[in-house]
C-alpha cells in the first residue's frame, strides 16, 4: 500500500521552510566567518578596547535604517495611491532584512526579499524592483563622486599612477548610473524586457523625474556620511591622524564599500573592501597600520550587522504577519 503524497499546500510550506533555512544558513555562515576571522586578527594586534568602537559600530548600523527611510519615501512618491500603506517603520524592517541578505553574492537575496515583500503587501513588484535599482544607483553615486573628488584633492593626479584602475573603473561605471537618472532613457530600457516577459509596458509614473533623481542623489549622501564618520572614529583609535586626514580616510572607506558592492560575485565584498582601504590609507600611514584599520572596520561593521539583525527582530512584530519580509 503506497503512502499518500504530500498535499500541494504542505509541499509548498515545506519548500518555503527549506528555502528559508538555506538562506539563513548561508547568511549566518558568512557572517560568522567574517566575525571570527577579523576578531582573531584584531586580538593578535593587542589593541585595547576603546569606547569609540561602540560609537563607530552604532554609526555603521544606523546608516541602514536611514537608507530604508529614503527608499520607503521613494516608493511612496512613485506610488501615491498607496502612500499610506508603506510606512517608514515597514520600510526600515524591509531594508534591514535586505541588508542582512547582502552576504548572498550578487545582491540576489536583497532584491528578492523586497520583491517578495511587495507581492505580500500588494505593492507593484515592478515598482519595487525599479526603486531597488534607483537605491543602489544613488548609493553608488553618493559613494564614488565625493570620494574620488576628495582623494584627487588630497593626493593629486599622481593617484592615477599605479592606482589608475581604482578610480577609472568606478568612474566608468558612473556613466550608465547617471543615465538611469534620466527618465526617458531608464523607462525605455526597462520596457525592453517588460514587453517580452510581462507583455506590457511599465507605467511611466514608476520612474523619477530628473530633478527628483538629483535630489535623491544628494539625500543618499546621509548614510554614506554616517559610514565615513564611523570609520574616521575607529581609525583614530589605531593610529595618529589629524583633521587633514579625516576627509580622505572617510572617502577611502566609502569608496572601498562602493567597489566591494561592484564586486557582486563576492559575499558582502569580503576582502575587496579591505584591499582598497589598505591601498588608499597606505598613502598616508604605514601599511601595517592600514591593514589593522581595515580589519577593525570589517569587525565593527560585522558587529553593526548584528545590531541590524536585532533591530529587524524587534521591529518586525509591529508589522502584520502576512506582510513581513
């Protein structure tokens, strides 16, 4: 006598739980590896604990909900008919979940989380996917443009010598990113796959005007400023730097984060960000000190991710169960 097959409902639930466990396991693994390796290396340097580490960790963590608030406002702006439905609190929770999924290479986990949430919430998934692109473009512009300007002003044209790839490639990436801010171009670009897959065009109301894109580009400087200030504070605990180095050090960290994101095949830019930090900071301080600072930044940013996870767990209960990311 054969056993009855699982009902479609139970099979669907089992698959959902299996995917959830797999994603959580992958994220937890890379999180633990980053935390353990950097904690071990920092301990070997015999650095004394400093309260500025706590402040830096908090600044790294706060940058994520600030980004979530900006993203949520963008969704409400482009979908005014549902303005009351996507609250700032909900935007923060969704952003925290997407941020923690950055350990899955290629930003796949981050975008899937937002798109799946949109389906639960009743918000257009196309709109949320488009705002995800906008969010990442604005963050990259806010990272690359000020950082390159600051480093050029500090180090001069000679930075384009052996380090040409460091600045030229990100600047080349900026060209299509700036084009995304031009509504007719981005709308036409998105409609190419939309016509084939959805058999329809995406409404033009889902795209920002040029003025709105410029304004959001400036607003997305806020989380990057928080990141830069946090990095300068932790650097102060590992080496002697004066006010003249504050802006270049902040620019080094923000630029390194942007390059790490562009290395989409690496979970959370592991190793890439540290290499860029050491390369730039070694122009100002000895290489061993630059290495220690890069490892300390990875450690504290990983601890900041832990705070983001706690924030997510604490706030998600305020959202109806059926709408949780």
